C-alpha cells in the first residue's frame, strides 16, 4: 500500500506566533518529530505533502512559509488552502488518489482546527489515518491549555471511523509506516 505524510500548516507565523497570537506549544519537540517522520517517509519512498494556510501572513512572505527548521524534501508537493479543511478547494484528494495512497500520516498544527478536520476528512475520503500523537500542536485557547487540547484530541481521534476507514493515534517512536488499522477491522 502506498502511503503519504501530510504536514499541515506548520508555518512560520503559526509556530512562532505574532503580535496577535501566541506561538505553539512544544515547538522544538514537534519540529524534531516532523523532521524525523518526513525523513522516515523519504527513506521508505513514501509521498510527502505540505499544506499551507493562506490565512497565515496573508498568504505571502516568510511568515507564510513552512517553518525554516523543517527539512522540506525537494520531491515534496505543496498545496495552499483557503479553508480549515485541507481537502476543500485544493488538489490534495486527486493527488493522493493519483498516487494510489491508502494510508496518510498526519502532523502539524493547529490541533483543534486543521489537524482535527484533516483526520476526519481523510477517513471520509477513503484513507486510513495515523495521527502522530507527539507530532501536532496548538497554542491552546481560553477554555483548554495546549497540553489538554492535544491530549483530548489524541484520545477523541483514536478510533475515529467512517465504517471502512478510520484513524489511530500513535507516538512517533512506533513504526508509523507499518499501519495497524487491519488489527481493528472485523
């Protein structure tokens, strides 16, 4: 089965923060995890896709770019989106289908918005999903701290399904490109 890594919205202004909004929680740890998983994908010849949100830094300049500490492979594909959903209004779905991808590994930010939506949308669109437990982050909200929001989503999204396809949440220390979804199928 062909597999892909989706790195969502890990952009300079989201990660570092701006005058209007704080940066994300545990950014150094998440940077390390993203770089590790992307390298593993490359070593195993899996597809790598980066998604950028056009709302970040008005869609241009260094603030809009993927965070400079992330090693973006030259063969990686990048899509820009205008919505929370990475599949909405982008060529992502057709690209993954053309590549015959069956399993996507998701990382990036923000947990409660674009990560949550990508996990749920991917299952609806026919993919098994692995959300990397320590590979997504947020800056929290007035209601939940970043740590609680991440823990909440890791619990809620593990086992999320749409009958045929579903999500599991696994730490980066596991063999993410050896999907365990079949263990749960009946």
